[in-house]
C-alpha cells in the first residue's frame, strides 16, 4: 500500500511526544495513530488518531488473550488500512506506547502490506543511564504489555534504543557530556537528530535544529517522493485499463509527500528521517547475535566501551560463578559467546540493569554440514567469515561492555580467568563436553 508509515518508540514519553508533535508540524497531511495500553486493566486498549490540529478519532480495541500488546497488533493494520483508504493521509506516524518495542511493530506493519519508511526512538539523554540501570520488572512500574510480561525497564529500553537507526534526542538541560557520550557509545551508528522547538516552523526563533535540510536535501527528498508518485500513477493507469471486477476497491489511492503545497517549508531533518526508508529484514539481521553490529572500542567523557574477543571457550562452571561480577561491571553488555561443554551452540549474552539474559541462538556455522550453508543468509555467512579460524570456524568470544567508570583491566582479568586453561584446552573437544553443565537453568535444559 502506498501510505508511508513511520514508527516512533521510546520509554521516555515526553521526548517521544515531542518528536511526534514535530513530525505532525513538519509533514503536511500526517496523522498519528496511538494505542494507549494503560487502560488494559479495564479490558480494552484506547486507540486515538490525531493530526496537527488535534484529536480526529477515538476508539477501543478489546484485549486479545488477556494481552494488550496482542490487541495492538490485531488493531494496528486495520486502522492503517482505513487511513490509506480515506485518501487524505500523507504519512501515518505510529506512536508506540511506552514499553512497546519497535521491532515487533515494524514487522507487523510490513506483514500487513505497508511500507515502513522510518523507525525512530526518542530519548532524553539525561535519562539514559537511570533507565539502563533500572532492573525493575515492567509490571512493577505499570508498564507491562501483557499479564505474563517478564521484561525489565533496562532491557526494554536497550532494545528500543539499539533497534532504531534514528534517535530523536531531547534538548535536556539536565544532560551533561557524560550522558550524551553514553548515548553515542551505546548506538554509535545511529543518526542522532535534536528534537527542535515544538512550535510551528514560522513561529520559532532561529534555526529549528542543527541538522536541517538544505536545498540539495530537499530536492533529493522530493525526487524520491516523485518517483514513488510516478509508480503509483502507473499502477493507477494499469488499473484503469484493466477489466473492472466487483471486488475492485473504490477508495482513492494516497499520493506522495511531494504533493504538499508549493509554499510549504522544506522537510526537516526529523521528517526526512521518517521518510528515508527502512529495511525490516536488514534491521532484524543487525540484531541477531551472530551478525549484530556491536559497538567498537571507545573512551571519552568518562564513558568507555570495551570489546573483548578470544578464540578459546569458557569453562562453564567458572563463568557461571563469575556471572554477577561480569554482569554488574557495565551498564550495558552484549554479544555472543562459546561454552566448552556446548561447542556447537552459539550463545547470546544480553545484560542491562544488573540482569543477564543468556539464550541459545542456533548453531555456529562451523557446526553445520556444508550442504546447509546454502540455506544461511548471506549476511550471516559474511559475519562468520570475519571470525573464521582454521580449527574452530566461527566459534569465538565477542562481548562488548559500555559504561561510565568502566574498569577495563579488571574486567579483562575476570573474563580471562573464566576461559579454559592450557591443560583443559589441550584435552580436546570430547573432554570439554564432559565438563559440568552450569548453564542448564538459563537454557531450560
């Protein structure tokens, strides 16, 4: 469907609302679709649709299997179809409720036949460390999306932050250089766009943001939108020449953003980011522990990122005994690792807020027969090639720790002490498999 959809997420509600308000002000014909899950205790989810002028529609969606997030999934695509068929909406902005994660919703929108043109997470830099260090369950903060929601504030915030290619950053007077550096190191590849003054562009004093579009940017955006409109026009012409059928829809097709009035201001940086395009499959691959784009080494303003890579497996018991110290050594740590007693299983390390999640992420590619490699996505094969070792294949330790006040040397010594000793390593893989399995509780074996 031709209606572009941008997703705005974030536990930092004030920053999220400011980003949404800016998009409404900057993109003519845009509307915001929001499902409020706070009313789930009453058995419904409240849906609202609004534009820059105010509220357009309010409705309710019943819970599905006692799950507010499931109700959101079931209701979202039909509402987007209604907006598309109306023919007046140029951009649908899906503002996610506090703890809803953008990855799941981007996949729902795409599966529903719509094109996600942007995913943005709004953040207040002064709140990054407090949220990343908050190990409370979402249910304790009335933020759970379902009765069985076992996520924490920290891990939910981390996933919201790391999935989005664009961060809308609030101008927080409480934020200092350390806060901004932490945000930068947690997601170094993200495009960070300041959330500008929420007044309409012509009423604000001075330039609205530091990353505004110049003439070349505006022309490029218009060219992309014009190409989309041309494709839509061609489809309409084909439909007009085709034999009519009783089931053919009569609703007008939506037009592109380039159809905005000629006297409208150029698109802002935030608006351009919302329309720039988004690859749902590539985003999912970038989150998979086998090929995740992990941060590189960094050290600035009191914040450090430590990258630890080794080609020797962990001793399961020694690593398990050190888990609390390793997990609490950094505000955020993630990556993939290798246990000696599970030589064929790629394990995912995901820690925030003092809590650690360890999951199996399938086999290492080196554990697969050659015939199975044709079924592996190219991005996974390329990532494995970077780590390939003549003896172990892609098996490795690749963990990344980011935090203010990080003790790199102490953390490195602790991790090194958890690896197999020379004698244990020399005993070989069959002996490794006989080591005590300390991670059964994590992996539900």
